[in-house]
C-alpha cells in the first residue's frame, strides 16, 4: 500500500489549496501528472501501482489497465482520485462503465443525480450506497475548480447552491469608491494558469510566501444592475483589442458564475479578467518611489507612452467594425488619470464601461447621450448634461479630458508631485473666486467641480497662466514638454465648437511634436549649446536605478490592507503628515528617505549605451560622444519603427521573472588610468547595503564552520595611497558573522581592484580535470587537441538527445579563476562537443557580446578566450546577479522546450549583484513549475550543473543542490561538483542518478 499512502499524503500536503473565500480545492492537473509519472527505479507508473493496490485490498486480482482509465475521451483519472480518497478505488471500472468520467465532472448538469448514483451503487451490491453517492458528488466539486484560461467565455452556473470554486488564492479590492463594478486584485497559483494566459499576463508573476509562484490579475465584477455596462465594456475591449494597440489594458477573458456569499446565499455575477496595472496615473505621480524624468530621452519615452494612450483613443473614436457601413463611432466618456494604468512600466487605457457605439452618419457631427463621470477632467459641455440629460455630446469631450491629463503630466515633469498639488490649488482658488463673483450677482457660468479646468464654457485663464509658468521652469534639455503644452492650448482645451474641428489624430499630433523636439535637441547638441553627459555619470544613474528596482521588486501581496504598508498594488501616497516638534537623528532621517526610480531612465539610458557601443565600434575617434548628438541615432519610435516591447516587472513584489538584462561590458566606459602608486582601493563600510545583504544571507543559509574564501561583493571606490594589504586568501569563521562562503562582511578592509592573489584558484595537476586536459594535449598539439571528432561512448548513452549550454560567471570576483575555468571548459567541450548535434551554447552572466548559440567546439572556445581577455583587461567592478541571468536563460528556453537541456554553470557562488538571497532558488522553482516543464513525463528535462570554482564548494551551491526539492516540491534537477572533482559528474550529475548521489568534492 506504499503508493496509496503516498497518494493520501500528497493529497493533503501538496495538492490541496485554499481559495480566498476559505473553501478548499485540489489542483487536479498536478494529481494527474503524478499518477502518470513513472519513477526511474520502478517500471510501472503510479496509476498502475494504485490500481494494483486498490483491487488487491478489495480482494480482487482483476483490475482495469492503466491505459483504459488514462487515455482518450473515457479518461477517468480524476474520478479514480476521488474514489481513492473515499477508499473505494476498486470501483473505478464500474464508474467508468456508467460513463462517470473526468470530462463530465462535477456532474452538475442533472444528468447523473445523487439518487441515480445511489440506485446504481445498490444494484452493484455496494454497501453504504447512499453515503457514498453523496460524498462522491460533493467531493467532485473540490476536484473541479473553475478553469481560468486565456480568452475564457464560460458560465459556471449552480443557482441553488453556488458550489463552483474560483481558484483565486487571494483577492482584495482595488477601487474603494462606488461605481458600476467592483474591481479586485486577484492572485492565482501558477499551476492553475494555462500557458497562453501566463504569456499574456507578462511580468505579473510573483512568489507568494504562502502559496508559492502565483500570477496576479485584475478582476472586474458586475451585478445584474450593471449588466448593460458589462456588455458595453466587453464589446469595447474586444473591438479595440483586435487592433493590437500597445496603449490599452488587455482583456484576458470573461465568465459568469454563481458563487456562495459570506452570508450563505448565492450571488450571480458577470466578470472580466484583465491585465493588472500596478498603479494608476494619479498614484504614479503621487508615489514617493517615482521621480520625473530629467534627461531628454527619458522625457521622450514618457510622452511616447502617453501618446500610445492617445492612439487607443483615436481608435475608439473611429473603429472599423463588421457592419454594412464599415465604420462606427465611439466615445470613452470617462477619461481621467484613474483610468490610465501603468502596466509593465507603460501607460495603458482602461475602464471602457461608459464607452458607447454609434453607427457613422457621414456629413454630421457625431453626438451621443453619455453619462460621464469625469468631474475634474470633464469638458464644459459635460456640466450641462448634468442639468439636462437630453443633451448629446460629441467625441470632443474625450479630447478635452485628454488635454487635462497632458497638462497634469507636464506639471509633474516640470515640478514633480508638489507642482501637481500647487496646480490643483490654483484651480480651486480660481473656481472659488468665480463662485464669489456669481454670489455677488454677476452673470457668469460656473463649473460643477471645485478644481475644474474650465469656467463652465471655456478654459480657465489661470490654466493658461500655469502653462506659461511651466514653460519658464522647464529644463534646458527638455525640448518636448513645451511643445506638448502648445498642442494642449491650441487644439484641446478650447471651446466646444473650435475643439470639435481639431479632435482627430491625437496620436499623430503628439508624435509630430516628439519628432520636432528630437530634431531641435540634436541641433542644440550639434551647435554645442548642450553638453554631452559623461558615460561615468550615466553609469552612476543606472546603478542607483538598479538598486531601487531590486528594492521595489520584493514586496509581497498582503490581503490585510489595514496593517501592511507593503502592498502588491502600490497604494496612493499618504497625505503629507505634519512634522513633529522634535528633531530626529540625522542618519535615521537619511535612512528613512524613500528611494525612488526616475520614469523611463533605465530604458532610455540602456538603449543609448547600446547605441554608443555600436557607434564607437564604427567610429572609434568619437567613442566619447553622447549618441543623441547624431541624427542618425534617432529613437525607434521617431523613425516610425515599433519600440521594443520588452516586459518588465509588473509591480513591487517578489517577481519570478523580473529581468533587468546585464549591460554589455563593452558598453561600459574604460576607467581612468591611475598611477601605480595610487591604485584604486575598496572599502566596505559598516551599515552599508552589502552588510545588510550579507546578514540576510547568513540567516537564510547557515554556514558550516569551515575555512572560507574571501571575495568582494559590492565595493565603494576611493583614490588614495595604497595601504599595506593583509593576506586574506583563507580565513576562518571564528569570531565572525556566519555568511555564505565568499560573502563574508569585511570592515575598512582595502582590496585592490587590480587582480591579486587573494581567492586564487590554483590548479593541482592531480585533479581529474587537469589529468584529462593534459591527456588531450598529449594526443595533439595546441588548440586542436580539444576539437576531437571521436565520441565518448559512455557519454553518448546519455547525451544523444540533450542540448548543452555553458554559463560562465565573468564578474570581477572570478578574475583569479579564469585559468582554472579555461582548463575545465576546454576539457568538457572536448567531451560533449561532438555529441550535441545542434551545436553548443555559451553564455556569460555579465554582458552578451560574447554569447554564442548552436556553434562548434572551435567557435565556442574561441569566443570564450575573447571573453577571458576582455574580463582580465577591465579594472572596474561588476557583480553577477545570478537570479536575473538564470531567468533570462529560462525565458528563452520556454519558447521551445522540445529538447532536453543541461545548463553547466562555472561560478564561485559569490553573486554580489543578487540582492535577495532567495532570489535564485525562487527563480529556479518558478521555472520548473511552468506548465511547459511540469507536463513533461521526464522529471529531469531541464537540469542545472554547478561547477564550483574556488577553494571549496560555497554553501549557497550546496543549498541549491540539497534543499530545493523538498522546500519547493520540485524535481531534483540541480547538482554541484567542485572543479577538482569527477569530470563525468560535472556533465551528468544533474540528471543521472548514480552521479547525482555521489558525494561532491
């Protein structure tokens, strides 16, 4: 009964989940995969073993074959699981004969009632037929949670009981104000999300402390009272989404459901599943973590993102639709910052609930009855509708609202959130004065909103005065925002009659301004009126952004919105509290400052640096030029090319797939030549981020009391006379904080950036890798020794259908290990090169200039030697972020998983760029749980082999090798071997049992 006991244990500990409503359910896809799995040491699958044990216990020696209940339309593995839980697994053949099969569960359509099942069981001589039938039908609901799929259009109806379970593990409200619908933030465990939906969700994956890898979505729920709005909004989303515009939130699916309510009743709702936006535009501006862009390319990217919203608005205004006249007109009707969301770092339009269609009537101004709720951002004519609902409105109301949004955005760019508050106060004062004049008997119009942009008919004079003020305070490098303000004043914030004639083509109008702004900026640079930004400055700016991204990417989803200050959804900034009467310690003040990110800085500067690299290769004499000075390097969106839509982290949370690709080392500026007597020195100061990082590492991975190798993690530079260095090659852990090997804290301890003998990996001729390397060289002279076409017959048995990728850690802490890595890589390549028919792959943890794919042994080793030469000639410090590197490789592999793969990683395990000590393991666990891998019958389809370079195997590599299988319930696909160890284990250890269980050196 061993397999049955394992089944029952897994059922309660591994496969059971709890929905946000408190009801439990089973993740049946994982149950089915486990049943079909065949252990390497056992010739029969788990389902075969379960059948044998179930029928043997009942006294019957005959049972259906596993193929009978596992294959085709009659599959009943889930039915078998339910019966096993009820200890009636031996009845599966009877249930299958009665057509109680998986695809008919949970039997809610009335085709097989409890009474019907009870009668059948009695006819078959089953005792307790009544209780068994009741238990089976109730259990079936637990095994059949609602399927959440991309493009779903389902009805989960059970009006009398509401027994359907929507498998959201967490749900919390987003909007707290009244409206046509309630908007929720919902999380779903990754194993329950189909592949298409996961791809559409982008970077919304995160690691939940309680539920493991999850995806987060927005859910919009409508009741019967707002059913018409649901239908309007769904039609709007589907119609606009067909145009595949980047500026609109994705509509992912819909469903209708009867659900149990907290009071025991049953509620009937209509629901939309939407792409999740981490914050709306108001929240983005107000957040202390977001700073306005200041460099010209950053500002252009910001306005381009808003232009994409304008493109969606243009599309809504004039849609080609499947009707006889070919076109219809539509209004958004509720355009405001609340309805513009940031998704993966880009702005997108949402909430189309008030949008309406109207067939085109050529030659007439298109008008429609719309009940808008834009308030502050509403056009003057919207106020009149509140008094007379029969008044029709034109599409120009959206143009006005969008102009207000652009005005607010220009204020934020010029003055930040404080400026937005001042602008709001300016309009409130202006409206208050109008009301005072009205109260004194003047015949003037008034706006409905206290902070409107108009006086009831036309734009407030104070708004134009504010725009004039903004133009005066704009940065000299900002050639864009003033033009946007001109566009707003001349075409958007106008009287209705004038505005109607200018309301078309918002996107093209903004793009035209961006083109003119770029040309103007290039001319200023060419004339010398604007100076170039030094590469060292850009490097520092990016470094700060990277640190903030690392900090922001690890907040968790917390359903307790009252007690948690870190929400998955970034909440609106709190009102500025008044300062207390007493002063606080200066260092405390500094430490409590919220670190923020500059809008679009990373995209803009990284793209510039890539362009700079290419330009310097073509024109070495202009290597130091700032690329914006050359018109030939205009931004892709200004040249009419589509901007790359790289996905970013969706929100501040534990993102599994949060990637910030490493910079190409060749794009980083060469350091200044420093005289020998004043070499660059490094000091790690107490209380620095590194110290905190290392402290967290020590708690995550307790260290054995062994000798450790010291390496710098993150260094701060200073220029000064070189002090006498101590020998830090080997130290003991006595009297020091426990940390991972190679990541010990060091205080005021100078380490030269120039390569020294500390942490030197000395090659020992007795090592197997050295002996094998020497044997190869003795057969042939020179480099050709490693290009043998002879195949290793032993390795051939295991590698005939498996691809090999080598990943080399090339950060500064590896500088003393390059000779050892050269020996190892040449030896390993000579053994596997002729066996990988697709060619070998080589990647590096920092940069992609030397990465190659599907190449011969000769090409791979030649590229490795180039990378080695570059790494040893660079004196500045770069740190490996192994979580990001692995995620980059994982993402690429998921696009084609047809062939098995082994990733062989040469590293010392320092990984100073990895901020959170658990990032690497969560990235690996999240990857292995992807449906594309979880559905593979072979457990070790993708494996990782670490080769430890250094004095010993660091604790983090031992941890990844030994603990991840139990901690995350994932296959054991990781192995570690020291570079002095068994050569065959370095190749096969991650997927061949006899090498995996062998003790690492």
